[in-house]
């Protein structure tokens, strides 16, 4: 069925944001400005003419300074944003790790949140039942399962989030700066799990400010600068060039 | 070409709905848990609340207005419970997209889930308040008739209408936050344009107001609901047709507006 062995394809992708000078949230303001013809939008081009492929089973890094379009690229790939121009194709299931614990309700207990978050990612209750013990074990939260999550520390929240997001073996895993949370011990555990997924053939896309991490984990890499591709290719070469700049 | 796109949209809609149906249920369950957590009587409040409000209002209005309605308590609680369902569903839905911004910004979730979930939550609350309705009916000795069994029909009409209206409201509120403040006032006007605390006869002589009331969708749902619940009356074919038309039209309009607006939600929340 799969004609090619790409996991993600980006073709001439462009992303514009309309940034109004001031945010107009009220109807009255909007009409006044509209009548005065003062509705100004400043077009901000976050990404411009981005095309690249990510092969199946690749570990792909995205490098760049703040505001270079890394997170926008990830959001486009995971389908949260849709591009202004161009096409994005993804093959297979995607597990986004963009900020762990996004779907948690802090008034609920960890047990309830695990089920809730599972359904946010589109899994059924029965499916979650099977994996519940795994998640608890990995996050080491056995003693706090029935405590409301508002009493958790941020590290604890991140652990549960990571455990849920990685409970399955997705075809594509998106990792955005998340390896920086949690203590040393847990970070190691996360990397181990990601490595295991890589061995299992999962395509991993990593965004990080830590070049060491990218160099260590990735095979290929793209370097974004001001929304354009500055360099793409072997992770080592790109990282070297990035360090020199 | 455009036909093909529409087909794809439909397919995506269907697969999304199937995939995220558990989320819909989980979110509603979460809302219910949070609403009643740490209250001693818990879910019983859903029954006591309409009962107590009914007691206060029937006392006040039977004194003030000297309204002559047979079984006024039943008359009132039937109208008000359906109205509360509508007002709760739409008010909560209105804020649903904005308050789920954390989620929407980070994971792909079909956005209509959020208003839909609030409507479902309101429907569950409504189901509990039906216990209060039954209590009042038994207490007042309202004759229980076979048409009672038809009660899901007006509820369904109203539910579909709620979903449609919620879709419109939640989408527009993302762009214009004024709606949050305006809607409360609109609801106050709206409730008085629906015969809930007063009998329909009271306004029949004023042709202007009466014709406005006749344009009010809630008027038809409430009337239908009372007809089957307490008047042992079978609504006519044309009454059914009006209800179906209102609810489906609103749903369709809501779906179109929401579909147009949702792509840009993320830039505004």
C-alpha cells in the first residue's frame, strides 16, 4: 500500500499569521476601525517555502533560534495548524508530545486524568484499561493515583504526561523540548524509551535547544532560520555548522 | 473536484467522530464529577434546585400576577426545566472553545467536540431535573397519560436546536468576546418572550408581542413539551414540522458557520 517510504512530506509550505496591530476583541472596536478603514493587518511570515521529507524510521532534528519557526513546523506536522500555502502529508499515527499534560484537568485525580488524556489522543476506554498499569508503573505514581493533580509538582505532571503519550508505539513521535523536564533519573528513562521506539521503527521528530541532544539522538537534521531552511542533511554536519555560526 | 473535497470532509468528520466519541463522554463525565465534587448532597442538587426555585417562583407569581393556570407548579416546572436545559447548554458552550484553548493549541482534537460536550452535559443535568418534574406532577396530582411517553421527542428537537445554536455561539465568541456579556441579557429577554412563568393567554391580546413570541423557537419546544406531559394532547403534524425545521435549520447553519470559523480558532485563542 505504501508506495514510498516517507513518513512526513512537506511541499512548499508557507505559514502566514495575520497580526493585527492591536487585538480587536470587541465588536464595537471592530466596526469603528472597519468604518475608518483602519483595519490593518501585519502579515508575519513564520515559514516560507519549506520542503523536506522525513524518511520512515528516521530520527529527525529541527534546530534553530527562538522564533525561527520550529514549533510552527511541529504544529503543522501534527495537524494543529493548517498551512497557508503548500501541502503536508503524514503517513501513520502521530503521537504529539508538544507540552506534556496539555489535556490534564487539575481538579481531577491522576487516575481520571489518564483516562481523559487517553481519550484526548483518541483511544477507547478498553484500550486504556489494558495500558493503565504500564502508565502508572512508568510514571512511578502508584502512591498518588487518587490525589487531585493540582497537588502534584510539575515534574510529576510531566511524568504522567510522558507515560501516556508514549504508551503506544506510534508511527511518528513528535518531541518538543520535553526532555528538559523531570529529574536526571527520569530524563534517562525517557531517552531509553525513545531509543526503544527508534529501534522499533518509529519515526521521531525532535525539537531542542540542546545541540548535544540532537547530535546524540538524530540521524538527520534541518536548521531553520527566520522561517527558511538554512541547511538540511546529516545531523552531525548541520550541528557543526550551527555551532560555528 | 469540489464534490470530492466534500466527500473527503464527510469521511474525515465520520472517522473523527468515531475516534473521539470516548472523549466526548469522558469530558461530560468530568464536568459532572467536578460539578458535584465535595458537595454533601452531590447529584441530588440537580433535583432540589429546580424544586426549590419552583417553590419560590410559584409563590411569588401566584401572589403577584394572580395568574389562573391549572396546576401552575407543573406548568412552570415543565417550562423552566426545558428552558434551563437550553440556557445551560448554550451558556456553557459559548465559553467552551475559549476555555479549552490549552488543549486546542497542543493536540489535534476536532473542535466541535467542546460545544457538543457541553450540550450533552446539560442534557444529563436535564435528565436529573426530570425527577423533580415527576415529583411535582405526582404531588399536584396531574393526570398521567399515555402521551407522556412521547416526551423524548420535544427534548430531542430542543437538543438538536441547542447543538446548532451552541455551534454558532461558540464560534462567534472566539472572534468577538462581547458576546459573552451580551448573551446574558439576550437570555433574560428571551425567557420573558417564552411563556414559562406566565400563561400563553396573558399575551394573546397583544398582537405585537404575540407575533414576536411566535417567532421564538423555544416557544414551540416548550409548548410541545407541555402538551405531551400535562395536557394529554397530541401535537399536530404541522407543529412537528415546525420543530423539525427549526432544529435542523439551526444545526445546519451552525455546522456551516463553525466549519468556516474553526480553522482560524487557534490564531485567536
